[in-house]
């Protein structure tokens, strides 16, 4: 059985870049910045014990839809829908299309920004194709097409509006601490310290400030320098080295 996307689809090419994983913390904190998402996560998951488990499961589902067969995509969509149907509470429902839209939007926006900053910017045509492919993924995951921004320009307007209007809750700040300070063996702390700096620098400023994350001119300069070096080196690395294992297998 064939998949939803051809082998040369932009989403298959972009989504397979392992460098996108650098944006994991950014995507998680942006999702938690939505008070209803944060409430659902706090009430219905062991997020604080395994903060990246939720992101891992979301990415696994997305990879299945992008690289698997139509049958695989339908199965994972039904499984996620069933799980989300149990996640309800005061003022929120996980299968609410608007909440699903925001969660998927954080992944789309993060992927585009990480790819541009650390690998290379996509051409306007490829960026639009990536977005349109992502609309298909979100639709499979339960976001009706008419709920989603119709094109990349409208999507960027949506992101600006959301980032400017979200009010980060105390619950979100508590959960964010689990993302930024997970329980790991002490040898991993230097790597986590770097990850915290990266996450803070990649977050939109309004959300970074609401989460109470420090940032200054020296940190910004260091991030810009690291990104510039990555853009010089990473495109020269053979693709089979850069690719995530699932993409290579596909």
C-alpha cells in the first residue's frame, strides 16, 4: 500500500533531518504556553516524570504518517484520537480542533525555523510545499482543513497572533521546569545546560519572558555564531549521516 506522500515530497526531505530535534524543547514549551494544553497535560499524563515522552510519541505518530503507508497513518490517527478522547477537563478537550491545531502548528513552525537557522532556509516554493504537506498531516490527526490557515503566509499570521495573545499559566511554568531540568544522571548536566540555553534562545520573546527564562546580548551572539557555523558545515555533511534513522529506513 502506498503512503500519503511521494518519496520526493518536501515534508519527507525536511522531516528526516536529525537537526530538527534541536527544537524539541522549543516546541514543548510553546505547546505548554497554551493554558488549555498545559491543563490537559498536567491532569492526564506523567509529564513531569518523563517530559519528552509526550513529544517523542507525537513525533513517532507524525513520522508514521509521513513515511508509512496509508494504512499505518489511519491506524496511528485512530489510536491517538482514542487516547485524546479520554483527556478532558474543565475548559479543555484534547480532541478540540483548535488545540490540535496549536500543537501541530508548534511543530511546523519549529521545523521551518530550525531548518532555516541551522541547515539552510527553504526556498519560498519549498516552504509553501512543506506547509501544504503539513496541512495533510494535521488533517489526518484530526484538524479539519477548513480550521487550518490556507497557506504559509496565513499560517505565519496565525503564529504571530497566537504568540502575542497567549498567557502562560503557573501550571505551564511548573511543567516547563520539568522540560528544562529533567531528572538525568549528573554527567548529562552539561548537555542539558546547553539545551536550556538553546531552548530559551529559540523561543519567541513574549513566551520566553513569560516563562521567566533569561536571555542577553552575549547569549544571542553565541547562538547566532553557532547557527552560522552550522549552516556552513551541516549542508556539506552527507545526507545519510544527517538523517534520522526512521527517514533512512523509509
